[in-house]
């Protein structure tokens, strides 16, 4: 499995993705994901999602803020032989950083 759009510091393959998910779960222990829409065509599936959680641990170098967040994103998975061969996770990381108080909102 190849991650086409890795997060900063993400290692290769499935293990790299698992590490990112573990990091998210540690930083946002009450994390809840909702798939809002899925579209399939040929060997690809697009899933539009939203996740919520409370920032209780370090994530992407940002120490815990105890702030609640809501983050949207999309995943495009390509399947081969019933397994994901490559994936693209596109997440509103800037919006997350604004909610954590790390990046200023527009016109601030």
C-alpha cells in the first residue's frame, strides 16, 4: 500500500499509515469519524469524512490544547485484488491548526 499524500514525518506503506492513526488516537483519544459520502468508480473509492475530537496529546509538534476540533477530509483509495493498493488522504490540516490556535484565522 502506498500513501500518495503522506503527513509530515509519515513512514512508508501500511505501517506508516498505522503510525499516523495511532498518533491521532493518542492526541485525540475521543476521536469519532463519520463517513458522509462515498463514490465508487472502477477500481477507486472516494470517501468524504469528518472527524471530531479533543486535543489531549501532542500532534504534528503541537502540545495538547484541550480544544475540541472538527476536521473534514477525503480519502481516495485504489483497490487491486480486494486490497487497497494506494491511497490519498486529503485532510483540512490548516483548519485543524487554526482550531488549535497555532495558525491565525484569515484576516486576523
